[in-house]
C-alpha cells in the first residue's frame, strides 16, 4: 500500500460563483478563458505587482469560445495577445479579495483532507 494522498484543484475552483460575481466587476461569464483575464491580472497585482506591465493591458478574447479544449492548442483559435477575456479594470483590491478567498478555501481543503 502507498501511504500518500494527492489533492488537485485550480484556484478558480475554490471561489464560489456568488463571490466571483460580487468581486469581479461587470457581467460574470464564468471561469472560461481565465488566462490573462481581469481575475488573473488582479491576482498578479496583489501578489507580485512588479511583474504586471499595466501599460500593456488589453481587452481581447478568441473570436469563438468553444465548450471544449483541443490539444495541441491550435494557434489560429487564440488571440495574438494570449489574453482570453476582459482585462481592463484589473486592480490590486480585486486581487486581494480573490487571494483571501483562495487562501481560506485552501486552508479548509487542507484541514478537511489531511486532518
């Protein structure tokens, strides 16, 4: 027997929909296309602001959002910028709120699974 346990999650899976709706301004469209989005940019501003090039923030997204992923990734389906959804409006405050939610849920997860 192997005496180990692995738990896998994504940071966005730890944030309830109502918290996301209350935290992220504008119409909430779910976590699809989260890469380089307002949420990730805001988290980066809260965690490591010197890595965020605010002068290069753009709003971009794929021409078509599909309900599945294809591997290898087909570059013609991605925006040139790599931004998968709205980014403008990102802020350290939003990032702090998301970070606090994730940390609290990770603490809960660790307690639940490893205590």
